[in-house]
C-alpha cells in the first residue's frame, strides 16, 4: 500500500464529493435539473471539487478496483458503501475510474449525470460515454480505461483517459 499519509481533509472531502455525486444521480432522476435541490447539489459538487483540487493540483482521480472506489491508492471504504450505484454503473461500463479536472463546472456535472443515466439505459462502454460527454461540450471529465492504480501516479502506465482514444 501507499506510504504517503492521506489527510483527514482528503478522505472526508473525497467521500463527501462522492456522496454528493451519488445524491445528484438519484435526485436528478426524481426532480430533473431545474429543481432547486438539484441546483444546490450541482453547486456543492463544483465547490467540493475546487476544495479537493487547490491551485497547482489539476484533477481529482477516483479509481475503481474490485468493487471499491480508490483515491491516492487507498480504498475509500465509507464512500464505497454509500456509492454502490455509481460503482455498479462504472463496473458495467468496464472502466476503472473517472478523472475530474479542476475546471469542471456545474454544466460539466449536468452533462456527466445525463450521460451516466443515458449510458446505463443504452449499455454504453466508457468510450461511448466519453464521446457523449464531448458531443455535449464537456471536456473536463474523463473515464479511465481498465487498469491497476499505481502508488506514485495513481494510474498504471497502460492506463489513460478514454478521450485519448477518440478521434
């Protein structure tokens, strides 16, 4: 396992970000994007991502391995329990995680939530879901190919962003 200390800020913040993402997935299905609850969730996602990616840090990577969400080479046990819907969806797609660039904004999250829902219905692969994100103008959220996470970089050499495979 990784020798780098994971700060309380990181573990709690990443878990809160994941929780907010899952709540957004469910709430969006119930109320639609114009509802004040959904708008508040979108604000929280953007705010939490900025908190987790301070200046100088370009992205937040959430990996997926053996049914657990991974951040900085550590399984996020609490988040993995509460995020089973997201984990299952990513496993069905066949991807090993999501990378959120610091510049991701509320519209990026709207596009992601729509693409995840549509991808679930149509049984899209990560490449197809990534293509849908790009088609809708979202260039700051990326799906990761299958792979193993590395202690230093967070990704193994063979891993890359799904969008790199797109024309």
